[in-house]
C-alpha cells in the first residue's frame, strides 16, 4: 500500500470511528444516546489506535496535518511530501465522515437539534471565546506532539508499534483538556467532516459554523510548530 493510500485509509478509520462514537452518543434513538463524555473520549482514543495501527507500517501513520507539519519542522520528514500527506488526510477525513452519515442517516433524520448534528462532524466550543479557544487547541496540540515525539521510535511518523500509547495520549487529552473546544488537535479531523456537513443532504442541519472553522486549523498547526521548535531547541537528545 502506498503512503498516500495509507494516509487516506488510516484517517478514514479515525473519523469513521471517532465521529461515529459522537453520533452514537448525541443522535436521537441511537443505542448509545446520552452515553456521555467518557464514551466519546474512549471512542476517539480507540479510533486513533485503529487508524495508526493499520497505516503505521506504510506511511508512518501521520493521519493529521499537525503531525506532518511538526515532523517536517523537526527535520525528520521531507517538506516535499507534506502537501501529498495533507491532501490524503483531508480525503480520508471526508470519506470517514461520509461513512458515519450513511450509518446514522435515520438517526440524523430523527434528531431535530442542529448543533447536535454539527457536533457529529466537527468541534464546537463549549464557551465561544476565540482567543481562549485558539489557546486551548494550541496547548492541547503542543502536549500531543511533544508526547508523540517521546513515545514514538520511527523517524518519519508514528508507526504501528506505538499505536496504543499514542491512543492513550489522545484519551488523556480528551479527558483533561478536551472540555473547552472538543480537542480537535487535528485540522483534517475538523475541516474534512465540516466540509461534508456543508455538502451532504442532512435535513435541518443548520450552519456549518465557518466563522469558527479557522480555530481548529490554526490552533493545532501553531501548537505543532511550537512543539517541534521546543523539541529541537531544548529537548532533543
């Protein structure tokens, strides 16, 4: 499997299972309805485990533009490969969101709250304060990337052998830092499904909230760059 295809498939797995657990918890008449935040954070952690484990041996399992950019800034991944990796991650995220919509089509129909429908696809801040929302995504991604740098052994990615500890990092971030913004920590995870929310024929879906969409892109990218610079300047050994 080519790295490009691996990034598509791995990211699609993350979004299908991650957005899928959100759909299970928030959409009406689902068997997991009102399962709560613990279910969502566990589901997302296992989604990352599956995606990383499946793609790791083929692409390094970036599955996240923030990871790809951080590795390039760190100097362990070629900048010439960055656009292709990010394109694959976006395609995978859109594909995963499409699969969730197909699985939960009748539950989207049965749900009247537009915010719940949007929340299946992308992040929504608990308290909308752009500066603090950006800072939260920045800090959460900074923690994520630094942890990944110390956990993983492969020079150009995460790798399948480190899938489980990386999943635990995602779980810890979700439980500890995820409350304010829903912890995107991955621009493709938010933007790809948000695009699908905008184009899919979801009844009563309301706005895709493009005014907020820059924060789960810019915050993680800035946090990833900062993490790589900090690592190179002070922590690399």
